[in-house]
C-alpha cells in the first residue's frame, strides 16, 4: 500500500503562495519517493497549482458537488487539473450541517468525474468520552461511501475532532484501535474489495510533533504545516529516516 500524504491549505493561500507548490513539488518527492503526495489549495488556486505542479505532486479540491452559486462541481475540479477531492470534512459536517447522505452524493460525484474521494469521519470530545467513538465513525463511513467504490476511487480521512485545536494528540492505542475499526467497516460492512483502501490520520501533524502511519494506516492529513515547504520537508524527512512517522 503506497502511503498517501496530503496537505490541506483549507481557506489559506493567495496567488503569491503558489511558489510553495513549486518548492514542495521539487523537494518532497525526493524525500519520500515511496509516498504519493497531494496538496489541497482553495478552489481559486487549483488550476494554477496544477500547472505549476506539472505532475510532480497531485493537486486536489476541497468539496465537489453543487449547481448553486458558490458551489463547485467535480467535473470543474477535474477540468482544472485536480486528481482528488476531500468530502465530509468536519467543518462541512458541523458548520454546514452536511449529512452522511450528502457526503455520499459528493463522493459519488467525485467518483463519476474520475477523482479520488477522500471521505472524512471522526468523533467529538463527548462521543469519545461516552464510548461512542467507534460506532460514530463506523456509521459515518458506512453511510458516506457509495456502493462500488474501491481503493482506486476512495480513501478515508480519520479526524479525531477532540484533538483539533486542543493540543491533546490521540494516543497510539486510540489511533490504532480506530484504524482497525475503520478497516473492519470497510471490509465487513462495505465489501472485501475495499481491503486496500488507504486510511489517513489527521491530528497535530507538524515538524515537532509528527503523526503518520501506524500499522494499518495509509498516510496522513497534514494541516497548517503544509503551507510552508520547510515544515512539509521536515515531516517528510522524519518519515524517510524512521520508515514511519509515529503518534506520540
């Protein structure tokens, strides 16, 4: 399973920041030749980022489905040069009230357009403390993945929401337990042809507290650290020197 290391620019980045795309594309693949590298800039930068990347790294979009003003279609992202898109992110589920059915529709639109869909799921603080983390994440995944998608079209992004902004990283045991549960849901509930779907772990991923693949994982979701090549390069270098980046 080839690791997938992704950098989410969220709603950060203007045209002058695209120099970072060129720098990441020039250096990161040499540090992690074993990994697939993907960056998600905002929609306004996808086309130019794709041109600058020139196939050295992949460029992805943030969300894909819609026919209303302010939406963006999966075909538009594909046409702009994107090869993947993230759907079901916690900010969309929480701030915009997106349901599992809506996420599944977006994943399906990405699939039809020929994009890799990274479907996100994760538990809140209260869900973790009440013992509902596994059932919540498993339920989200089963309801958010369209029938027929395989590792060619699909990756899962695990977001431990309780850790985001709190400074408290999940323990290795917690992440490994969740990864095993997600893998079970993919294979048992959705079908054995999903046994090689990559599971990407989110969390405090930065140069001083790197978090990446534990056994059973398939990569990571890097947030703010992906905005600067120097930080991204350090994360890749840690992974290259240790074979795997570890949750602390």
